[in-house]
């Protein structure tokens, strides 16, 4: 009698352990790592500044439409700086459903990992189920709506091959900071040229002063060239600001 109770109980427990998802340690907003080193990475699915997916009608309330943008906050005519948005079908009212920075990875089911978001300003939240489908190279978003008794929490299902371990590796986003400036090729050339000019003048002055024993302006290497160049630059400015007209001299008249 006792064995009839224990065996099914143990079997059921082992079955649950077998189907339980392994822990996926969160790395950032859009990736986590399994114990074997494989990552689930959905960074490549998001778009900066606008929602990746179009608004879809909320199935539990046809008067509303929702969208979600993986990884990045977006702003459009309905919501500002949110990762998910809900709006009325007539677009007269809308509300944010979460911020990208609040992303928390989990596994609320035994089949899929999830990412949850919250918006403290609106007291709304979002839960996105990541459905692994290796054949789904084009991500699909399904709006599930709100569950009974959970008002204020929106549910989505994101089906993609990137939800499968090791399938996608990026791109990892570049964090935008107020002080970070990209150096262009032109900037590098200008800096290099300026450095060469400075070295030329320093070495030239030392050579003229200590080798040629020059004094005064003569210590400047190729001084006649630089004097002529300054005159040409002056004449060029005059020509530009005069609109290209030559000024007649008194003796020419």
C-alpha cells in the first residue's frame, strides 16, 4: 500500500525536475547565460527609437492596441520612453507598460523563459514569454492581453530563434553617454597634421638657431614662404568678403 503511494509521487517529482528549465543567469536587459555557457540573446530583435512590432488589438479588450520593442525604450505619437505601450483604438489615450532598464529574466513556466518590465510612473507592468523556435528567423509578437485578476499587467509571447540557447549572439548595444564622442577619420587626419606641423616648427627653429645661428624672424624655417602665405591668405579673405570685386586704385583711374 505504501509503495503504491511512494512510487507515483517520486515519479511525478522526477518528471517535474526533468521538465524544469535550468537557471539562466541574467547578463543584462536582453541576454542571460546557462550553466553550459550558452546564451539566450535577443539584442538583435530590438530597434532604437521606434517599436519593432506594429500595434495589435488586445484580445481581451478590443478597444485597446498594444506593442512591445525588445531591449530598447522607444517614443512614438502614443508613448514616450517605454519598452511597451497600450493605446485606445481611437488613439485618444495611451499608457506606458514598462521601461527597458527594469528588465528581469525568469521562468514562470516549465517551457519558456520570460522577461518582465515595470513602469513605476504608471504602475503598469509587462511580461514577455520567450518562445524558442529555431525555424522562426523572423520574430513574431503575439499580444495576449491581461489575465483575469491581474489588472495592470500585460502579457506577450515573442516567438523567435533567438529565444533558443546559442542561436543569436548580438549585436550587443553601445551605451549612449553624454560625454562619449566618436572620433571620425577626418578628425584623426587633422590631429595628425597639426602634430606634424608643430614638430616641424620646433625642429626647424632649433636647427636654425643652433646650427645656422639665425636670429630674430630668421629662426623660423622657410620664413619667406610663411610671410608670402600669410599675404595670400589675407588677399583671399579680402576677395571673398568683397564678393569677388576688385577695388580700383586711384592711379588706375
